[in-house]
């Protein structure tokens, strides 16, 4: 599990959804936000594959989505209750991809 938030900016779209990938040449509505910790309840909402990673989409209580890498979901599964996980989370970066992880 993640011990602390990384010192990098996290990309979000105009609706407040965390983006899995960001390229500086993109010209659409992307907001880069300093990494932060947050407390929330996440529900599994789907999965997808990118060019270099498979990840899961999790829905926050406010309806926005965050991405969770398969490795981080494995750490979360034992803590799920009734299809949800509540805890303190932060964002992680693996290569060119961004995701959300449960803090210990």
C-alpha cells in the first residue's frame, strides 16, 4: 500500500474525473492539480485497458471517477464491504499513468 502522496500534479477532466493519462500537448479541458489525500467511499464502476496498463474505474460518493491500478485494487479487496471501500486515498503515478491508491 502507498505510504505517502507523490509530489506531482494529477490530471482531471472538466467534470472532475481523474484522468489515467495526460500528455502536455493535449489542448482540451485538463486541469492539473497538486496531489492530495482525501477520505471517501469508492465503488467499483468498471474496468478498461490502456496502451500499457489495465485499470479499474471507481466511483466516488460525489459521482466522479478515479482510476485504480490492478496492483492497488489487490491491496483494497480485503477491505471491501458490500461492494464499497471507505478510507483515506491519494494518487500515484506509474510510468505515464496516474491512479488512486488506499493509504495505510
